[in-house]
């Protein structure tokens, strides 16, 4: 049973520690909701993967003190790009990501 209203507020700087403590689970038994301001937005691009070409969007999400790199994939990346291009950039862009999968990727260059 899941207790009603079971949640915890944490600082953005703690997110990766939480992710590591839960083993970077592919299918976690928890959901992480993150709220922050978009910075360093990189427009939609395509990358080659073992599954073929995939659409992606990169940006940083910050709480004012800490930030994290975010990658949005596939249809969500296309939708985010369309919405990002529609809105005014005069004010900060606040994003709420719900049931987010926290993952740490290590890239090795040979």
C-alpha cells in the first residue's frame, strides 16, 4: 500500500545522491518531481542511437543555487521545442517535470 500524501521536499543538489542510493533503477518504485528554471536551452537535434535516429533537447534546470543537465527524448522533445519557440523569453521559463527518471550517464571518449 502506498501511504496517501507520502512525499519529501529536497534540495536539487540532493537529487543525484538519491538516484545513486536507489541504484539508478531503470524502473524505480518512486517518482521524482522537479521544478526549476530553464537555462542554456539547446534546440532540437537528432542523434544516432542503436535504435536509429532520435530527437533530443538539452538544457539545464536550476533552482537558483544548483543546476542539473536535462535531456528530453522523442515526442516529448519535439513538443518541448514547439512550446519553447512559442513563448516569450522575457521572463524566466519554469518547468515542472513529473515522475522523472533520474539517471547518471558516464560518457567515455576514446
